[in-house]
C-alpha cells in the first residue's frame, strides 16, 4: 500500500521531522520560504495531510480548491485563526492544533515582555549599543515596579493562567481576569484571582494588561482607542495573543502621547510586517513572535501534530480536533 503523503509548509526541528519521515512519505519545504496561496492550493491537491503554521493563510478561496486530496490539516500551533474553520468543516477537512505543550514557554515570553516594558529593558539595551550611556545616576531611566502590581488578564485559558501563576507566586502580583464564564474555583482560590464584570473594570484597575484571547473577527481591535483610554496612563499593555486584537495605530498614538506608559508585543497585525510607527517609539518592547520558540516546545508541538496524524490515519478520533 502506498504511504500517506504529508507536507510540512515550514521546517520543524530535525528530531521530529525524522520521526515523521519514518512513518509517512514527507515533503519538506527545503528553503523554508513562506508559502503563497497558490502553493497551499497545490499542496491541498497533492497531499493527504498538510501541516501548516500560523504564517500560512487558509481562507475559504484556498480551502475550496478543486480536486482536493487533503483530508487533514495538522496545524503546527495552538492558534488557528489563520484557517477558515467553517469552510474546512464544509469541505470535510479535519483540522487539529497543538494545545498544552506551548503553555509555559508562551507565558514566559509574556512575562519577559512585561518585565522588559516595565523596566525599560529594550531601551537600555539600545542605549548601550548606541554608546550613549554616560554612567549611573539617581534619576537615570526610572521605571515601574512589577512586584506587588496588579496584572489584568484578558482571556483566562491555559497560557493566561500560567502567566498568572508566575506573576502571583514569583512577583506577588494581584490577578484580575476577564472571561465569559467563571474560571475553575480551585484555580481562582490558588491565585487569589478576581473576575472582572467588564473590560472597563479590568482596564481601569490594572497596572499591566496582558492579552490571552483568541484572534479572529470577534476580538479584532478589542484594544482600540476607546479601551486604551480606559487604562491607567502608568499602565503597560502586553500582547502575546494575536496582532489584530490590538488596533496598532491607536496603540502607537497612545504610546506616543504617553497616554499609555508602555507596551510589550510579540505579535502584530499583518506580521511579519510591523507598523513603522512602533519602530521609532522608545516605550515599546518588540519581539518577533517568539512565544513558543524554545527547542523543546517546538519538538513537543511537532509530536502533537504527529499524534493527531497517527490517530487520524489509523481510523481513530483525533486528539486535538478544532474542525
Ligand atoms: C501558536 O501556536 O498559535 C503560536 O502563536 C505559535 O507560537
């Protein structure tokens, strides 16, 4: 019997590519370039399984390509707002993701950005590299305390809860959260977390606001000029969720006018293209979507995709079905 044909749209850590190649007829993207819409369409026609990532757009007009062979999209990542899930379902394509294995590494990056933004880490690094540091003095680069401050989390899933744990137990932070339904009482009690009734309540009372909601139409520009104006002028915004949750232009204006003290961003609207307005601001720390970028996490993500493909091609229910 011919082997199942699998395509990885981007390179994965070698160890997990090797395991995959033992089991399937795998095609790799040898120069690791981002696929065009036409390349993804062609992939859907030639492979039984296509394994995309966050940087591959799969809207309806791609998923509806004729003569499809693809039966499963094994997404390498937990977020799937780049895939039109309703169309995938309608086209009979199973979609899986990789929840759980990137929780700690992504929460670590959110905490890194919070610290960088509060303590002006990126700005200090730039000053030294530009040979502009003239020495210690009592008023140099004064910043904001993290320990004991209030952290407001928008979304309270795995990654938000992991960040809350680090912030509360590591930095003595008070935790506020916004979630449509109350969180597990044991988690809330452990973190001494308080659920806010509205986004306004959370924004008005937080020293740091960290975004952990999914991307997509429902959360697009949730953080807009109006909501930014509700934040304390001393507060910092952290985004490791999805770029389009924040209206970039509104955030740039708020940072420029010091209506927002600072921001730490790992994700961007239209990434990898960054709004040029961010690049000239000192009070924003910018990372290139590093949330899950540890070797162990990326191997674990690949193994999750593999486990889902194994289940699917042996006729079992997939583990992490999103469609
Ligand atoms: C995900 O898994 O959705 C992340 O954004 C990739 O780091």
